[in-house]
């Protein structure tokens, strides 16, 4: 290997990379156009290969140090930019993409809600008609507390708010994820989970209604339920989407249908994750507090639900903005 000839042949690339990196460092990577960003990424890979060759052939400490400095600067710009792009991608997902997916899949969410509602109505009917039905669904300790002592059970959260909030959030996430994953079982587990939860809520609602505690009970449910229940229905819709891809692939191959509908379900899971965390915090710290007036709790829950609807109706991000974002950082 003729070292001087190799250096002379490669030096122009090093200088070109140095100029691009200098601009990116001084003005930000946004100052580079799409072609220059692609060139930057290509030159970085090329100089990294040159550094490996220089080390292997023991070309000289000065050249090795210069190439190390160049590759370090290139790595910093490219991969720091990639992390920024990932963060911006996550922000854009929650600001724009998720509302679009929620609108596209609203029919599945509506079906999930209908299954839940049917379970609730059936439980309500049987609980009013037959007192023994209640004990089949609701724990006996809860029945005795409401029926015999005319008390609700939410007061047990007071004093253990952090633990309660985390436990509630974990439990709700577990239920939601099982609903989505239940789509793999042809949707049967998803349907069962939605129906059973509807039966449970319907029976509990009947229990508190029969004992004159409906108003404080729903005051407790409204603030966190405004996010928690829609999240559960969205998760159920995700499970039904997976079942759709498995059972009714339509014009797609079953593998492709599962990829398409499973991808939408995965996006829904990402969407409900923060919803359930927020709902858990509200249920742990806000909903059970007796010093907060019930009308304010109803107002808070109604406001959160309205905000959720308005969020779902957000318009899609303009195509020009997406194009600009895609040009900011090169793909690697």
C-alpha cells in the first residue's frame, strides 16, 4: 500500500466531511439540505472505514488522530441527531398520528364498547331481578360494606396514594394488554374480557344504586374513568383488529393482514399507555379525596372526556411538515 498516494486520494473526502461538520456544528444540522445530509452520512461511513484501515496499516499517529477526531465529530452529529429525530417522532406520533389512528379504528373501539355495555346491561337486569346474582359477581366483603354499613370502599386508598396509584396503573395496563393480545385467540379472550368487565361494572353500579350511594360512587369514577374506560375500549378495539387480520384477511394474505392490523393495534397500545398512567394517578390521588366536592369531580371527569374527544379530532400533520422532518436527520 502506497501510504502517500492513499492519503492524497482520500484527503479530499476528509476535508469535505470536515467542512460539512463545521457547518452543522456552527449552524445546526438543519442548515444542511437533503443532499448534503446524505453526503454527510456517506462520508462519515467512508472516513470510519479509512480510520480502520489507518489503524490496521499503522499509517501514522497524526493521521489516525485526525481521522479519530473526524469520526467522533461525525458520530456526535449523526447519532445525536437520530436521537433527536426519535424524540420528535414520538412527539409527532402523540400529537398527530395517534388521533388519526384512533379515527381510522373507531369502529372497532365502538364494537368493544358495545360488548362492554351489553355485559353491563345484563348484569344490571339480573341484579335487580335476583338478589343472589350479586354475590356471583361482586365480592362478599364489598356487598356487606355497601349494603350493611352503607359505605363505599374507596376510603382505603387514603394514606397510600403513591402505592395505590402505581398498583392501579399496573393492573389497568395488564388488563388492557391482555385485551389486545387476546386478539391472537381469534378475539375470544378480548370479547370475554370486555363482557366480564361490563358485567362487573353493571353489578357494582346496581349495588350502589340499590343502597343510595350512586352519586358518590360515580363522583369517584368520573375523573379517572374519563380516560380509563375509553382506554380499555381502545385496547379491546386493538384486540378485535388483530382478530380481524387473523380471521378475515380479505384481499390480503393472512400474514400481511396480521402485519397491517397488528401494526394499528400496536399504535393503539402506545396510545393508551399514557392514558392509563394518568388515569391511575387520578384514581390514586384525586378521585378518593373526600375534601374535593363531588360536583367538581363530575366536572373534572367531563372536562377530561371532552379534551379526549377534541384530541381525537385533531387534524393530520401537514405533508409539508412531515417532509421537512424527514429531511432534518439522515437515516442510517
